[in-house]
C-alpha cells in the first residue's frame, strides 16, 4: 500500500486521529490489466499502476477523458458523475495496479474538517476538467503527427518515468482517437525527425523542447507543478 502521506501534500495538516480515520476509511484493492473499477463517488489514489477514464458518448465513440498515474488521484463527486449523463464513464485498468479508494462520504468529512484537504480536492478536480478540455482540443487538431506529439507531451507530464513513457501503440491510438496503424505511421514520423525513440511498449522523448515546438509549444497541463 502506498503511504498516503506521499500522495497527500496536506498529510501533516491532519491530526493523528484524522490520519487514523483516513487510513481506516481507505479500501485497497489490486487489479489485473483489462479490469474495470466499480464507479463510485469518492477519491481514488493510485498506489501502483494507473487508471484511464473513458467517456463513451452518444455517437458510440469511446474517448480518453483523463488519466492518473503513480501517487496521483481521481475524485468522482456526485456532481462530477452527474455531468456525464450524456455519456458513460468507465475507469479502466491497463496494467496491473493497486488502487486506494476513500468513499465520498468519508472524504467529504475530511474536506470539511481540513481546509488543505479541500484545496487538494479542488486541484484534483481542476486537473480533471483541464484533461477534458485537452481531449476536446486534441480532436480539433487535424495533423495526426502533431496530435500524437500532443498526447506524448501530456503523458510525459502525467505518467512518465524520466524521459520514457511506457505505452503501447494501441493505447496511444485510443487516446489520440485514431487507428493503431495511423499511430504507428505517425510515431515513425516523429522518430525520423529525431524527436522520439521507440522500444517494445515504450517511447522515449529524445528532444523535449523541439517536440513541444512541433506540437504547438508549451505544456498541455498548466495545473501540473
């Protein structure tokens, strides 16, 4: 289990009694690749692995709306879940993962008692809304190689291990919203430009600054520190 003090920057603002209550309220479960999390209101903390949230819209298309990697959180409030009335939301596990879950009723008590926890929740929700906005901007980019570059930068900010992103072309295609073969061709374009190197199940960003310029410049998640 992850030590929650590493995932919660406000941990030392909690009293020992409050820390004990958070730990008591936390449900820990291990997931295999390909499983789906039961969607419930509450805070999800990634102890190991990652969570990918998909929205299936009325047109039947499934799109990645946000992701969380190691020590990152997703917060599903009742209001946030209600916003998906026009589409379904699925929480998918793409690699073996351990997830800590705090039910919303218990987490809401902590938010009310500790201002720093409330601010943490606001930041988590802000990142999620930013990610949803990013997914809209991504679909507007017609140049597929630039779209793939945008996704790689996003993953670098969220899930990377140094300059390396562990992801299959199939998963990358799901996020970019194109076929796997199209992603493979366009990753090859980025490789020819000297912006990335590829390996089995991973992509290394060899020139981060030039990749940002190619994709349109800057960071794609201003909420990331």
